[in-house]
C-alpha cells in the first residue's frame, strides 16, 4: 500500500482473496 497524504473523507477499497472480492467502506479522519 502506498502511503501519501489523503484528505479526510469516505474511501472504498477491495479485499481480494482467491475468487472472492469484498468491497468495504473506510472513513478517514485526520
């Protein structure tokens, strides 16, 4: 994962394990 400054907000990310893909929400607050 690349680390760089992000503005606060709502982000979506995907977890991939084999053939299973799960999309999750992440709220990032500074």
